[in-house]
C-alpha cells in the first residue's frame, strides 16, 4: 500500500504544475476544474480503496 501512496504523490507532483500552467493560459476556473478531475478524484479513489467493503 505504501508503494501506491508514493506513486500517487509522484503523480500529484506532476499534475499540479500542469494544472497551474493551464490556469495561467486560460482561467483559474479551468485550472481548478482540471485539478479536481486529475488530482482530487484519484485521491478519493485511493482513500476509498482502503475502506473495507463491510464498513460502508
């Protein structure tokens, strides 16, 4: 599980500058939309994958 967390941190470190670059080129709303789709949604999936099915 630690390897998945490290991979996600690497992914987020690569996606954050991309979202900032898009926000600079267009608007801050588009930057936040991309950040939500590219960073926060995979984070939610990562957290949800750690919850056992019986606890929901």
